[in-house]
C-alpha cells in the first residue's frame, strides 16, 4: 500500500507540465548524444549542469537522469548501423547487432534494442520503487575482495565471448590490461607508462580507445576491402518491426538481461559495461547453438541492451538512498543536488519524498517517451545506410573526432583514437577480437585496485578471498569456467563446433 | 639603406612609445571583453561550482562576461599549464587549488609549469574544511581522546581511507602529531573512500564537510573534530578544531583561489582582487557556498602566497616521509 501511495505521489510530481517537458528534453538529448559517437552522458551532463542552477530541483534531476538512460537507447544505434558503439556499454551490442545489419536486418536489430531497453527500463523502475533501500544495503555488503572476485569472473567470461582461439582472446585481454594500467597507481601514487605526458596521468581514455578500435578500425577495413561488404545493406528495408516469433525468441533473454543489469548496475564502477558483457556471455552459454552468436543472433542484441538500460537506472540507487554516488554520472547528479541546496544522503527519501518518488516515476514516463521517440526514427536510421560509403565515412570520422574532443577539450584524445584505430585495423587483419581487449582495459585496473585494497585490509592474508561468501562463490564460478574452457575434451568439442 | 634603417629605428621607437602609452590605459579600461576562468577539474566538482557562483557575481562588477572553461586532466596540471602559457593580460585566469599550486610539483616530474614562478595570486576564495569522521560501529568512541587511546593500544590495526591529497595530508599530520601507527588505504576519489568508511570496510577518514555532513547527520558516520585554518568553521560550529585540542599542526585545508599568469600588470591584478574580495565577502555568496559545504574565506594576494609557501613545505615534508617522489 505504501508503495502505491508513494508511486501516486511520484506520478503527481512527474506529470506536471514542467516536469514532463524537462523529462522529454532529457530523453531527446540523451537519444541524440547516444547516437553521436564519443559524446556521452558525462560530457553532456557536465555541459548542461550550469543551466540547471535556475531550475526546480526535481526538474533538473529528471532532465539529467533522462539524458543518462536516454543515451543507453541511442548508444546502440550507431553500434548496429556502422559498428561504432556510441557509448562504451553498447560495445557488446555491436557484436551481433552489426552482423544483423549486414544480414539486412538493421531495422529489426534497432527495434529489438529499443523494445529490450523499454522492457528493462520499466522493470528496473518497479524494482527501484519496491526495493531501493534493500539493494543499496546489498551494494554496501560488496567489499574489496568481492569486487576482485567479480572482476576475475568477468575477465574469464570474456574469453567465452571470443569466437576464435583461446590464446588470441587471452593475448587481447592481457594487451587490454597493459593499456588499462597506464596512469597513476592508486595505491602508491606512482605514474606508470605515462611517457611523461600530463594527459596520461589519469589513464588512457576508454571512449577514445573504443572509438578508435571499433569506429576507425572498421572504416579502414571497409575501405581496404572496397564496397563489397556494403551491398547487402540495401536489402529488406521494410522488415523494421519484430515478428511474433522474434518477440518470443527475445523475451527470455530480455528477462535475464534485466535481472543481471539490475544487480550489477548498483555496484560502483563499470556497472553498465560489465552487465552488458555478462548478459551476452550468459546468453551464449545458455544457447542451444552458441555458434550463431557473433553472426547476428537476436538474443545477442536483446540481452545486453536490456542489461545496460536496467543497469543505468539502478546505478542511481546508491546516490538516491545513501548519498553515495557510484559512477561519474551519479557524482555529477550529486553536484546538481548540492547546487540546489539538497545534501545527497540517507535522509533524502524522508526529507524530499516528492523529489525522490517524482524522479522514479519520471523514469518510467521517460522510458515510454523513448520508445515512442525511437521506433519511428528507425526507418530514418536504416535509410542512412543507403548513403554511399564514400560520403558516409568522412562524416563518421568527423563525428568521432568531435565526440572524442568533447571529452576533455583536448586534441590529445583524438591522437589516442587515431593510434587505436590503427590497432583496431591490425586486430581485424589478425582475426583478434577487440571485445576482450576492451574488457581487460576496463576491468583490469579495478581488479588490481581491489586486490591490493583487499590485501591491505586483510594485512596480507590471501585467505580473505575464500572466507567471504560472496567472493568465494564468484571465484568458484570463475574456476568452473576455467575448467570448462581448458578441459581438452571440451575444447576439442568447442573447436569442432567452431569449424562447422 | 639609410632610409630603411631610419624607418626601422623610427618604427621601433614608435612601438616603444605605444607600449608605454598603452600600458596604464589597458589597465584602466580592463576588462573590455569577456574574462575566462579556467577550471582544472570537471563540471560538478567543488572547484567548478565555486567558480560558477563567483563568475555569476563577478559579471556585474566587471561589466563583462565571465566564461568558465573546464579543462580537467593530470590532477589539474593541464589547466594550470594552459594558463601559465596564456597572455598575461588578465583575460585568462586559473582557479587554482592545493593540487595545482602545491601538490603537483611534488607528484609530477615533467610538470609544464612552475606554480611559484608562473602565477600571480589574485586571492583565495573559499576553503573546504575537513572532518575527522569514524565509522560508529568499528570505532564506537564519542571523543577524539578515546579514539587516540584506542589507536595507541592497537598500533597498526586502525585503518584510514584517503581519496585525495588533502585527506591524505590531514591524516598524515594527525598521525605524526600524535605519534600514531594507522594503516593507510588509498582510493581514487573521496566519494569512493567515504562509501567504504560508511560500509565499515575502513575505520576512519578525513573527508571534507561537503561530502560527509549528510552521512554524519544520518548517524552513519561520527564526527570527532574538524580540520580548519585555526578557528572553528561556521559550517560546523559545534565541532572543535583538532588543532586546538590534540593535533596543533593540523591547520591545512582544501581551498580554491584565483590566479593570473605571471607578468600580468599590477593594476589589473589589483582590480580583479578588489572585485573578488567584494564578491567573497557578500552575504549572498557566503550563504550560497555554505549550502555547498564550502566556507567563503577571502585571503588577499600576499597572504595567499604566504599560505601556499607553508603548505608546499608541509606537503614536501609529508611526501618525503612517505617516500613519494615526483614521477
């Protein structure tokens, strides 16, 4: 009953014409920046933050949140159409979404992504409304050893992601780890591999690397192979919406992706990326025919898209219920609250019930707006593919450069993108998959940080990883995964399956 | 030949006289276009919001627009290097912090600027005072004396979290003044560190008031004292400064202040300094910053310079003791 009363209060706040307007603005902006490669929610929210000084607190938070989850919708668009992830969390969507587009199913892939995001967003909103304080308490139960175990599991799962040889996947992870540790070491303050450049003290920009490897690498690959890879796009422009059979096929993956995203999203750090990777790996493991993955499997789009949208929404829980921002976006929103004279903290729900429940109700309204906004756009996006590639690729290049520049207004990041564009091309020529590389780069530093923190706090006793139930369970799962990958019999089967 | 030599000399003389003439008049008419304040951290940070509140209030006083330009990266080194290289005309200013002006030369070997030589201080704007916050379940004490007795009885067992240079330096001075052996657990940012103190993974921390006050009010953290420049902070008047009780040297706080590139005409610096002083001492500014957890605290150019000199020496000593070297 309480829940209903609270939701009624929330909807009465979110449905005022002012708040509906700002919710729409947020969703629209979010979709646009999601589509534009590189320009992501952190840069956009940072730029818009000063404008929120004059708004009502609930209007400004509703708009900023809309930008964040709206970007999760838009981010998949370029990933599917031109293999260019608009956000780092849509890297996984590119794996099968782009293949679907190559098979002439770009419209279906886009509508799958939108519907999966909508379903996940609606469920996540309900979960937040019903169990936010409980989930926040769970997030506090996750200590350094547990994070370390989670990262280990994530990295091992990324081997499962890879299509070809295990050795190549491992090399890519290790290369990712090496790039990931560039910058200041948190524990000692020592700079590692910064080449004396101040720009590298905070590490190599993940967005610039992802744009280089995926975006620029793909362009080089397409240009060296002439236009032959592009001809299939023109087929079947009319099949934009999923059939009844498609819907049935994607229902279970969406449900599983939402569940994973909801849980992993509340954990600080790489919630959205980790949840979409894990959701993809899980679908591949559960599939009766895993070889379809990487060749345009609809589950490979539905599950990660559901996971990253659910994760984006639940990642705001620690901020709203505890006042502890768990990622950059949440930290920026905390800044917006402080400017408005609201101290983010455990008392916000009690002291500002209209703000809290209004924001939650607005998330559901925003998700409805986004699906209405996005479905008609699909026809337009798909038509983009009919533009001759010689006109399309310079535009993609320009947008990439603008997006990367907007990260910190530095030309250095553009050079980073160019260098990793060359790597991306090289990876493709060598049949190495870029996804494990990126996961290594993101998870590696977090894994190291938490390993050293756990060892510091346990005074050097490694048994701490086995004494905590969460980390022991996760490490056990990782061990099972290793055994499955390395058992010769299973590997033989795996290789046979790949050759077929 | 002769003609050209003459004309060259004439032109040179002309240029000199123009400069001599333009000097004072440029300062008189300053500013005749928008002034840019470069912020070394991203939008939404304490440095950024403080700058934006200042910029808004400065515009009517200067009669010109004030642009806030965020150039995050390299712990503030990118922005500071940019302003150090800018024309010293007062139109490009730096919102400096203890990171850009004191810590960076000790942390970064290839720093592109010299904080002591490349800048003229305009004035300190605000301080971010600290709090000694403990997890009430791990350390159930109500006074700092009880805490100190407990730590002395259990050397090396109590852990403290650090998320930035300021919180690290505060904890180090506290430990040195009292001769305590506590375990340092470093984090990338203060919010991350604070999260783990709230969850009980780490026992205590020296966070800033802005980020920790709501946790203290909700009873998830317990405050045992404050860290200020000397007097009790108006933001938490009931908390006794630790420098008055157990740790006399604990007088370092986080701060933000405005700087111009070295070589900026004295008149321009004075004009800016007077405007910043007027803003910083206005009731509206004090209240606005107070809601953000910052203490509007104007220090004029000379006093800011003196404060930075002692701060740098203090940082150098602590980093030296910890074996940290510029990289």
